[in-house]
């Protein structure tokens, strides 16, 4: 009888054709970067009166003349990182489809962004969204927001890099710390030389690779097990197909309350006030086109989330009688989809390479977006804010590209830390909430609450950051110690055709050994603790704390007069309310 190690070796069929596909993807990205670097140089020579602003706009926002479809594809590709491609199927495999009801919150997010946030940022024609905070409040808030963004990016981007390395490791057996520096070097190169235009057009190529690879997997995998009906039947029988959970318990991992009330703020921070995403909307020539790009982005996210959900159900249908996590056929939870790929496509030269290229494409897109946005923030919010003399064109170019190189190297180094942590989907959302909640609160106060002034905003943001840092650290520590745990759907190894070791007994189990498993035992202490709440509430909690403290502090110290705030800095409907208030006062004065 074969053992699990023999099966692992058999599934590692990554051949020369797969490597060729993977390398071709990397080369195409590098060539796109070179092309746009040359294009920017030609355009610069044609402009007789070129200045630093022209160079910055070209490098950071594509000259504000990008096209809607490429930007929409870039938004999808940047947002749907490898975390989503590998983390979502793992979520569905372990916990069922409850997570997918988050799509309701995406629609609400789209409406809020359409009417509240996007009109403000696009009308101001900014490069860094944190310039807005200085205009609305003061320089302290701008610096505070920029630092939070930089710290949040350094927590998120290493996870983005780590995830596709897991796929590559599952397919080839090559250590993740060999592949991540090479791939990131290519990403740093084309982001550094080509600017936003290179990032966007590599995103377009990478989006097609992502969709193509995922569709190929679900079609071939479904055919192998007997059709969609088999996938559905096995999912239903295991309890993975669930109706919405309306239980009002803040500790439940996913309920409709957490997915909607917590999901809307989470998606808003990731889209409406995130430099990574807003920078793309600002590269479009008009607000109307930016709004069109928003809805195309939402439709694309719906489609890709649906594909990822089905992939998770397909993984369970394929391994319903032999859980690869128990047998250690998959070393980590987020290697389940790569395992399915090698099982279904391994005999077809080039197709496993296409999948790995697709996952890496998602990661490269997110990484290049993050580095390009970091370049904009560091230049605009740190160097320009504190330099007494205007930067020369040479200095500006050096700073923009130097930031990409330095932060890219830092992210690669931090992969060693991420490797020691847990499942990537929940982990990425939890860590990001430390900075996301306070940032969303500050921006929302700025556009909706004209009474809030600078001191209130900084005190509110600092309070939110402190509380969220404590909460997330406590929650991660509770997960690590087993105090906080989550029960999975039933998993079994009764149908395994190979022998394997378990961690509990470290003894060889026979083919018919059955294990009904959960990830951990529920906590004995059932008393309510704040850090036991669903991770989906984190961003909402951070934003609410920031806004409440900021508003109360402003009212105590002396609020702004709404009429003194520039209407362009407020959401359109708030401008209308202030305008009506002014009209009523004038009318009352004339009556007297």
C-alpha cells in the first residue's frame, strides 16, 4: 500500500511545459513594464514645457486619461488577490457557503461609494487620498493616515506574496523562499520602470489568466467526478449548503449581521478610501466613467467569488471520503486548491503551469498595485510635505522608484513571519482591520460630519487604533492557544487509498480508519469577551469608535461651523443639507 509521501511525489508533475507557461507570464509582465517606460520617455520628450507634475501624473495616475475597461480589469485583478483565489475555496471547504452571503454587503458598498466617497475624491483630482485629509483637517491627520496606510500595506502585502508561493510549493515541491524573491523581483521591476500604466496593463493580462485558470479547473474537475449534480449532492449531504444564518450572536463566525453590518465597512475601506483602489479611479478622465468602472468591478468580483465558491464545493466533492488536511497530503489549509489542480490537470502538460501563473498573476497584481500606491503616498505625504524646496524631476523619479524597491524587499522579508501564522483569508482581514477601521472612520467623519475638526479626528483615530490593536492581538493569541476556535463541517478519511500519519497518535492508520474532525474544541469559557466577536466586525468597530470619539471630542473642544467647511470636501448630499440650512437662515432674516 502506498503512503502519503508517495502520493505527494506522484502529484508533483510540474514539467518543462508548465515552467515555460509560468516563465512566459513573468516575461510578458516585464516586457509590458519596459514598453511603458519607453512610452513615458517618448511622451516626456515631446512635451516642451514638461514639469514635475506632468511626470508624477504620468507615473502615478496614467496622465488621468486611462480607459474604463482596462481600469475595471485592473481593479478586479488588484482586489482579487491570491488570498481570495486560495482562501475562499478553503473557507467553503471547511465551513460551508455562509461566507458567500457577503455579496449583499458588496452591493451596499457600491451604492455608498457611488454617492458619497467617489464624487469627493474625483472632483479634487488628487494623487494621494491623504492630501484630502490635510485639506479637510490638518497636516497631522494627513501624516497619521499615511502612516496607517503604510503599516497596513506592510501587514497585507507579505500575505499576498506568501499565498501563491504555497500553490507553487504544492505543484513543484520547491521551497517557497526560493520562488518568492524571484517572482517579486519581476514585479518590482515592471512596477518601478513602467508606473501605473504598466501596472494596469499587466493587471489586464493577469485578470484573463486568473479567470481562465479558475474556469479550467472547475470544468475539468466537475467532469472528473461526474457532473455538477454530484458536487451539489455531496455539498448538501455534508451541510455545506446553508441558508442565511440570522442568529444574533456577535461571537458567531459568520451571520447575516456580521456579513452585512460588518461587511459593508470592510468593503468600503478596501475600495472607497483605499489608496490602492482610489488611485485607479482617479486615473479616469471623468466621474461618470469612474462610476461605470465601479459597477463593472462589482460585477467582476461577483463572478470571481462565485467561481471560488464553487471551487470550494468541488474540492469537498473530490475529497469527501479522504480529507487531505488530516492525511497531510496538503501541508497547509490554503494548499487545497493547488492540490485539486494537480489531481485533475497534472496529466496535461502546461495546464498546471497555467493555474500557478493565474494565482501568481493575482498576487503580482495586488503587489504591484500596493507598491505603486505606496510610491504615491511616500512622495506626496512624506517628502513633499516636509521638503522646504521643490523636488527636481530627477529627485522625484528617484523617490518614486526607490520606494517601490525598498518596500518590495521588505515585503519579501516579511513572508518569513506570515509563514508562521494561520489561514490566510481570516488572517488578512483581521490584521488589516487594525488600520482599516480607524482610517475608514477618519475619512467618513471628513465627508459626512462637517462639525468634526482636526483635534477630534486625531484623538478619535488614535483611540480607534489603540483599541483595535489590542483586540486583534488578543484574538490572534486566543486562536493560537485554542481559547478561540471554530468548528468545521464534517471531514473524514474513511475512503483513503493510502496510509498516513496523524499528529495525535503519530501511528500508521489503515485504509478504513474514520475521523470525524473539527479544527479545535470549542472554548470552555462561554462568557462574552470583546475579542471573541466575529472578525467581520473588526473594521466596523474600529470605524465606529473613531467616529464617536472624534465627534464627541470636537463638540467638547469646539466644533467646526458647517458653513465654514469647503463644500467640495463633503459628500454631495451633505452639501445639499448645508445649502438648504443657509437658505433657510437667509429666508428667516429677510422675513424679519
